[in-house]
C-alpha cells in the first residue's frame, strides 16, 4: 500500500462560493470538522484547530498555516507540525480543496499529502496514514451534510 497521499472526490449540491466559505472559515469549519477553529483564510496566516474541549488537557490543539486561498477555487493549508515551528513541506501535511463547478453544484477534489516527507518510521507512517484516511472518511461526508443543511435553511 502506498502511504503518499489521500485523495477523494465528492459532489456537493451548492455553488463553489458557498462550499469555499464552509471549508475556509472558522464558524463553518467547526460545524463539520474540528470542535473549534481559529484561523483567517489568507495565505500565510497561522492559527489553530482544536479537537475536543479546548479548556482541558485532553484537547488536541493543532497548528495550521494557510498556504493558498483563491476563492472560490482553491483552499490549502498545512497542519500536523510542531507548535512553534514554521510549516514546511518536510514537517507538515498539506491539505488541498479544489472546487470545480459541476452542474448545479460543486465537485470537491480533496487531497492530503506529505506523509512520506514527514520522515516517520514505517510503523508510525502507516498508523498516521490509516488514522487520517479514517478521519477524512468520517469528516468529508459531514461536510456534504452540513452544506445541505445550510442550503435548505431559508
């Protein structure tokens, strides 16, 4: 099995402008992915996403650096790097959402890359890759469902 990148394509029945807002702004991100998000969708901006209750030691607070913000076409960020470090291709994973108009909706081309570049030993690489596959397979359908709820709200 190759542990280089995760790639998914999903269709969302909403305009690319709506989907872009949902994948790039904290108030929408926390509705389908992390429990909290603090970031600005501007290239070079740094922030954090939090899984769990941010006021407890068990919370997983993850730094994020926005790499590309091209509404409503592309949004990309680096994450899974150590606090206090600048995100680079050698120390982080790159998540990219490419949005393509498709009929009355949007084709979302999702990818997460950089697993091999992190330099993890084989067992850690395999574990991290599998955890991220499981995670995205859980969260991406939540993205679709959240946008559907948004679009159906008057």
